[in-house]
C-alpha cells in the first residue's frame, strides 16, 4: 500500500453488530474520528445482503452452556 499523504485525523472508537436469518444478513455500526481541530465526528454505516453464517460455538465445537436446574421445595 502506498501512502500519499499522512492524515492528522485520529481514530477514537467504533462499535457494530450484525444479525442473520437464514441466507439474509444485516449489519450496522458506527465509528468516530477526532479531527485535527479537536472535534469528534461520528459516522454510521449499515449493510445487508445474502450469505451464509454459522454460530461460533459450532465452528469451535463448544458445547452449549445451560444453567443448572434448581428445585425449590415448598415448606408446609
């Protein structure tokens, strides 16, 4: 990659999330940059399309976690 000019903008933070239902996927998020003047600029993005997805637990073969069953006896 060739850098033409060094930017004085600085990365601040970012966040994002996505969801898939069958073959349809959607995602969105934001990122914030600090301008050389000191102001923070927030940018929002979103996208959708078709694709395939699998849960991370299936890919890593991690068993599903479940809470233990708790039985409470009634006192007479």
